[in-house]
């Protein structure tokens, strides 16, 4: 039997984050944030990567650490404030045993590869069957076009069309994200374009995107696409078999 000190060390070996998503009832997901300097090959040459240049404010901010509660084995989270979760930016059953949080950028080629080639298979195999719930978080790391597309997708969400808009943007990603193209996509999927344009100008949507972006950066995510699969960092548009392996592991842990 391990003593209390060993048990505490074991519990403290991975930082965890508690995220709540309310939809009639609260959905809880524990998301671990592992350290990335352990030799893991994240193949920075083939993916969008955020330069690791900590600011003075970052250097003065202590890293988050879990503190097990005396009343519960669930640790508290002392890291950056978790932005609200919009349930309409999620797919799958609230009772799914596996939660995937995707931090994505509409302007990221690897994100496009995931959206076009991998996500449809995951939808059929895991999301539509109630095994996985997928949450989207914006990580618009590639500049103004990324931010413009992210805000436009939030505007589409105001008409309950985030995922159709998401799929349409990625389907023809090489067409870019000009205002004309975003309006054309909105019209093609049947949105009220005048309302879409008005919503795109709402500063609340930019604020929501910026909150997600800041949250991802504060977590130290290395780039896009980044995923948390029941809390474990999974980086890049890896082959479908790797996603299946990670999901099955999370499902049976």
C-alpha cells in the first residue's frame, strides 16, 4: 500500500483542468495539460506552431498545479480562467465517455486535413454512436484571415449553423477568407446574410474568439490543430489510426 506522500506525488504528476459545459445539466471534463519538453516529437516543421517566446508577464505567472480537495478526489484548477463553453460548438452526446476538445484555426492546412479526412470518420465511428463528444475552441494563430474566419463561424452559430459553416470553410479552404467569400459561404448554406453580416460586426463575437485564443496560449499549446482527449494532449492531424488508438485508450482508462 502506498503512503499518503506517494499517493500525493502520483496525483500531482499531471496537471488537470476542470471544464464545465451547461446544457440543462453540467458536463464535466477533466483535461490534463502534460509538459511538452519530454522529447515528444510534435513535428513542428509540418504544422502551425506558436513561437515559444514568453513575455515578462508569462514569466511572472506560476504554472498551474492541482490541489486535491479533502472532500473530493477531483483537483481544483488554478490556471487561466476557462472561457464559457458554447454547447452549439459541440457535437455528440453529453453522456459520451470520451471528450475531445479541439483547438483549431480555419486557416491552418493541418486543421483542414483533419476536418476533411479524419473528422468525418470520427463522426461516423464515435460521435454519432455516443462514444465521443467533440468541443471546438478557436485558436486563430495565423493572423487576420484566421480571426476573420473564426468570427464569421461564430456569426453562423447565431443561426445554429456553426458546423455546416465550419465544414464549408474547410471544404474549400484554399479559396481564402475574404469578406466576399465568407458572405458567399453563408448564402450557400442558407443563412440570412444580412443578419450574418450584422452579427459579424458584434464585438461580443470577437471577444469570445479572443478569449479562446488567449486560453490556448496560456495553456502553452504548441500550435494547431491541438486536441485534448480526456485531458491528454494529442497534437496534429495524425493518421486516423492514431486517433482511434487514443480514443480507445481514453474510453477504457
